[in-house]
């Protein structure tokens, strides 16, 4: 496990993912899951590590969410996991069911990557998106458990 933790520390210290995308509606910069994956692949290769995602649909407080579990592993079979969730709404203007699921999956995967690899994703406190996030009611979550180490 020490080798995997050392690899994780190395990647956390060396991973740089600029906010290279722009949301013209909200007028803010952001990083996409694709940008994160492109930046991390060389670091994973250098550490003989890999990642994989597993998605599942869950219900919390009468609302539906897509939960992503990120598995970070090395060539010795050691694994560390973390999870993130994104609300999976039944409808969204201009999107079909597959697009809604894909958007929820991408969002949850992005935030699982942020958590595992210590990617800073703080928002400017003056932005509308920050204000909406701070005032949005959250469903009750089940008790959180520590990341699983294998």
C-alpha cells in the first residue's frame, strides 16, 4: 500500500489541469473531465498506475443520483477508492435521457477525480454559480465512510 500512496502523492503534487473551458452562459472558466483525463494519463503511466470508474444510480431523500466510484490502482493490485454523486434529473431542457445520464456521469466522475487527486475546484465567491450552489438545498446523505483501501 505504501507504493500506491507514494504514487498518489506524486500525482497530486504534479497534476496541473487549467480551467481551459469557458461557460458563456455563466461567464466562468472550468475544467472538463476530458481535460483532467488528458493531463493525468502521462502521470499514471509514469507511476505504473491506472484508474477506472463504476457508476450506479442511487436514491437519497426521494431524489435520484448517479454515484461514481473511482478506483485508483497500481500494478501490484493495490487500490484506493473514492466516490462522488451528481443529481440525475428525469428531464432537462434540450436533452434526451441518454444525454442526461451522460452529463450526470461526467459531473460525478469529474468530482471523484477532484477528490482523489486533490484538484482545486474552488469557485469565485462573486459568481452566480457559486451563489446557486451555496443556496441549493441538499438531500440527506447516509453516513459517509472512509475511502476503501485494498
